[in-house]
């Protein structure tokens, strides 16, 4: 950058006051080198005390992760907003579990559409049998669809989680594959590796920053100290011979060079805690304000609590001892002769709801959940509510895609590998050709159905989109109903055949609507007989 040359004023001042002229010229150079962003200024009153540290991705996060995780979990246990955000996200992203539908690239594999369809149906059945069994969980506690929710919750609360590929020999298992979900706290740096540049909070990396192995504790560090095991096992990220992935590290990488995940509540932890305290204070104030208490002041009281006859209302001294006063609904309290009662009037609670709503809106923005979805409270117009649902659906779709790419697809590949090795599935070229491997692994994951506010209006819109060619029937069935296209179509054909046989529906349906019969013009149908000339009208 070319520096600013001394001006005429600079040269004139240099001849009179050289020291002042030098400082002035240096200031001009500094201003010339400085950027033009107001947010980077250090001489503004609002920014003087704002001096954030510009650390690396790991440096800015790893040291704070223990506190962030513990506080995030406490909020998810005790804070209604945090619990609702997690539950709403999980219900719309995972639901009862994402189901796999095989979609292989049959043209790359040299298969006919019929053969490809037969192969897909067989593979889907085998995978679903494995996924529905609790044998797929190393702890025998959940099936694969339930493990999806577990992984989602763990990432939401802790920032990341790990899934280990295990191959136990269990009878009646479809394939020797079981998933071991490890909580984030169990992956940490051993004492003898502290300070090692290549070990980042339990993740060992290479020169490119790629994972090499993970240091996993045999037990959770927060377990009961009487029987905690503190041994570390180094688990390789990839198989030494096969090169297959052995560990799934599931987290959202927010910055280049970040090797551990950040809890999703991290930006709003302080807001949630302060809102929690504010809500508790308002609730207690409302409870105290509802108490009706009578204070009895008598002359000549000797300071001893009088005896309480049977059936009489006991005084506070009977429960708390002399000198202690408590309030309660319908309580009668004795006080001494020279004692008086003064009350502190709480502030008005009329602004509680607007303030609470404003803070929750900020929390919803940080979590990418509209206020209506976060509070499950729709009071706006149809257009506004539908816009909120569309924005939420976009966020849920992105998060579902992220979960599929980081968890579901790799697990599906593990299953395919073991099923092919076991001879259950035939997939030529799977282990030799990476292109064919990707073609065999094609899959579509069906999630929960979207929320529909006005079914008639929205289904009419979907019908028009299908008729215009902007949407497919398969996409509508999956997105709006959360169902599989092939199964729905087969069931619809079965129902129509039964209803047509019972004369409840015409045998041929119009393409634009259900139950409307196709009108056929007999005179326009092709025939082998010559057409007779029409008689002239009289």
C-alpha cells in the first residue's frame, strides 16, 4: 500500500514544531492503513471495552466445552423453553425414525429397472429387520430408529457424539453389526498426552487435521467415584487393512479447524437462565400476593406463644418457634406488643408477558425455530402461521439432511458391507469399484410428515403443482404424508380394485381426481366398421 505523502501543512508545521508535525504525520499514516469498518474502531464509546480474543476454532471452544455441556444439560432438564426446543426439533427432524428406501443407480450397474426394483425391495427388508431389532444396539436398549433420537439429543445437548462400529457375535442377529453411542465427555485427552499438538480434546489428528484415532474413557468421568474406571482406549478412526470408517464423529463444524462440537444452546445459555430466574421470581411474587394472612397484635404479651386449644388455628410459633413469622393462605400469626408488620410491595407484573415473549423470540432466532413453533402457540393469521411453518420446515429439512449424511448413510453403508460379506446381498463390484459402491449405496430416507394448517387448501395447491409438473406424486406422498411411494401406490391399487369390484368406484379413474369417471365419446372411438353418413336434419 502506498503511504500518504506529507502535505503542505505537514511541511509547514515541521519547520515550526517538528515534534508535533511528526506525531500528526504518523497519525495520518495509521488512519490510512486502518480499515473503514466502524465495527473495528477502538475509539468509539460503545466499542472501547469490547476486545474479543481472536483465537483458533479449537482455542476458542475446547476450554469452555465442559461448562457449556453441563449448563446445556441442566437447561434441558429444568428449563421449559430449552426442553421444548429440543423436543420440537426432534419430533420434526427424526420423528419416530428415518426409514431407508433403496434407490440404486441401475444404469451404472447394468441392471434392468425390474431387476433393480427386486434388489431394492430385498435390501430394504433386510435393513428394516436389522433396524427394528435391539440387537443393533451394543447395550441392547434401543433399535436403530430409537438410536437416531438418542444421537440427535446428544448432539443438541453436548455438541457432538461418537458412534463406534462394533461386531459382537450374537445369535439371531441379521448381520454382526452393533452401534455403540458414546457421550461427548468420554472422549478426552489422557494425562500423558496433555499439551500434544496433535491431540485435540481426545481427537488425534494428522498434519492435515484429519482424525487418526480417538481416546475413549471406559466410563463416564462424572460417574460415581466409588466404581469409576479411568482407563483410556485409543480407537482408530479407520481400519488398518480395510480403510473402512470405524468411528462416526457426529457434530456440526462451524469453523475450519474445529474438532469438537458446540452445544446448540450455547448462544442462548445466559438468556435462558436469566429468563428462568425472572419467571421463578414472577411466579413466587404471584404466589405471595395470593396469601391472605391475619396478624394479631395484643397488649401485655409476655413473649411466650399461647397454648393452642384443640380445633384452634395454630400460630407461627407452633411450627417455627418464637420470633419466626411466615405467611400462608388463611394463616393467623401472633406478634408481640412492640412488633409491627411492614410489607414490600412487589412491582407490577403487567409487563411480564410482553417481555417474556420478546426474549423467547430472540431464543427462537438463535435456534432457527419460529416463535409459533417454539411455543406451540398459533394465534396469528393463516398466512403468518403458514409462513412460520414453511420457515421451520426449511430448517428441519436441512437438519434432517445433516443427520442423514453424518449418521444414517454411514450406518447403512456398514450394514451393506456386512450383509454382502455374509452372503445376504449380492452386489458385484462393491468392494473393487468406488463408483459401483456409491451406486449400490443409493438410498432415500423418509422422515415425519409436515404440519398442515388447512388440509383442503394445501392439498389443492399440491394437486395443481403435480398437474403442472412442478412436483411429483412421490415427493408429495413422502413430504406431506411421511409414507413410501411404492407402498402407498400398491395399497391404493388394492383398495381401488376392491371398491371397483363392489361397484363403489368406476373401474377407470380420471387422472385429475379420485372417483370421477372418464367420459368416453363412443362416436370418436376407433372401429373397423365404416362410418355411416349422418342423416340430414329436417
